[in-house]
């Protein structure tokens, strides 16, 4: 067979195969809304019909005999039937696997829906495993949303109660002053001032918490000495500690620096210190200690609150949580609405840190820990 004949046979085969392929593409487009098994059947038919078309065309050009064409047609027909049946069977399996994935996708939105175990080829198994992971994340998100909604409801209830009490007192005292019935007006005015201060603190906490939840007011980071922030917090809380006969002290090494918003981090430390003082009985001790760690610094505030019940440990940093009677030996934190520790967590997490709490020896107290990434170098020094 000469090269020219070979070239002509190759050209005829390519043209016939291209024509059959275009027809197959057209059939696939017309069947685009049907089951995947029909698309597989079209592929099988194109694979068989392309050689048939080439054989017929080559026979017409008298490059092969009619007898050889008949033999090839018999062989090709048998192969076509077997291939088509195999493709249809494979299409049924694929449709079943796709149906299982579709069912699992629909179950993602069900609260009690369970994802069927993976089956089929590796791609379908991987997709099913991804759906199972997504369902777990959705369940965790629902739980977080439920707890957040519960915290919001409790916050509204507690804030309403904490506002109603001082407002009722303010109304009664102002009416007494207006009617001239106040025996000691100066004492009434001082009490009004204290109530206004408590409500102002509550409003400030609510405003700070709303900024944290809204993601606005990102911290202005700078290198600050942790010892200065702790000293300011202790100095600010010392008068309160003295009125309750609570000993306040600690140790922070000189030179410990963190990259943080000084005002925000100072507020977080002050909240922890004031929280510890309020929940420590008279003649108790509150200690603030900061220690350098590899690539981080840990600040701890230890009190003598008597410990936190195990059932409350996961709720300590929730919005509106105010503790149980076992943790409040002194007067309740009227006017705070349980926002202080939630603000602490928001500020610390905004600094890419973490805050945790743990109970000490049974019946003694607890320790809050703040861990933050460090700024520049660390050196040792004297106590606060």
C-alpha cells in the first residue's frame, strides 16, 4: 500500500470520526436534561459508530472488499451491543451514587438528618465525607446560634432587671426631693449619683460589647509594657479592694512587652481584677501575675471566690452570665449585667489571644488566664 493510499485512508477515517463525533455532541446537548446514563450511552454509541462510518467509507473507495466489511460489521456489532449494555449498567450505578449524594445534600438542612455512609468511587466517597463534615459544622453553628440567642434573651432580662431597680429608686428619691419629704437631701443626692454611675457603667459595657460583636473599632496596636497596664489596673481597683478588706497584689516582670491596644487591654485586665475583687470575700486575696512564655506572655488573675460550679464553667464568658450564689459571697454586681467577662473575651480574641478559667483547690478560688503574643524582648525585674 502506497503512502498516498495510506494518507487517503487516514483522512477518510478522521473525517468520518469527526462527523460522528459532532452528531454525538448534538445528541448529548439534546439529552442534557436527562439522566447521566443517557450521556454515557451516547459516548458508547459514538465510540462504536465512528469505526463503522470509516469502514463503510473506505469500502466505497474500494480499499477493502465487501467480505472484509461484512466480517468487520459482525465483530463491531457484537462489541457495540456488549459495550452499550455495560454502559447502561454503569449508568445505573452512577445514577444510584448520584442519588445517594443528592439525598445526603437534602439532609444537610435537617436537624436530625443523618448522612448515609460513603459508597461508590473515590470521588463520591470524598464528596459524602465532605458533606458529613459540613453537617457537623452546621450542627455546631446551630448550637452556637441557639446559645447566642439564649444569651441575648438572658441579657435583655438581666439588663431590664438591673435598670428597673435603680430607676425605681431614682424615681422615689426624686419625688421625695420634689415634695420636700427627704429627711437628708444630701444623702439622697449622693445615692442618686451612685445609681447614675452604675447605669453609666452598664451603658458603657453594652456599647463596648456591641462594638466587639459588630467587628468595628479594631484595636490600635502598639508596643506596650504589660507592667504599666497591670499597675494602672491595680491602682484603679485598690480603693474598691480596701473597702472590702481584700488584699490586692501580684508580680509582673519588667520589660515584658506585648503588641496591643493599650486602652482596650487595660480595660480587659481591669475587668478581670474588679471581677475577682467582687467575688472574693472579706480578708481575701487577689493576685495578678504575668510570666513570659516562648513567643507569648501569660497574665493570670487569681481570686478566692470559692470556685465555679462545673455546670457554669462553659458559660463564664457568655454575655449576661453573672454566676451562681456559690460564687458571689459578697453583694451582687448590680449594674454590671454580666458583661465584664464577655468584654474581656472579645478584647483578648481581637488581639489574637485566648482567655481561660480554671478552678484551684476545691473550695478555694479560681484563676483566669490571658495568653497574648509578645512584642519585643523580655527581661526580668521586680514586682508590682
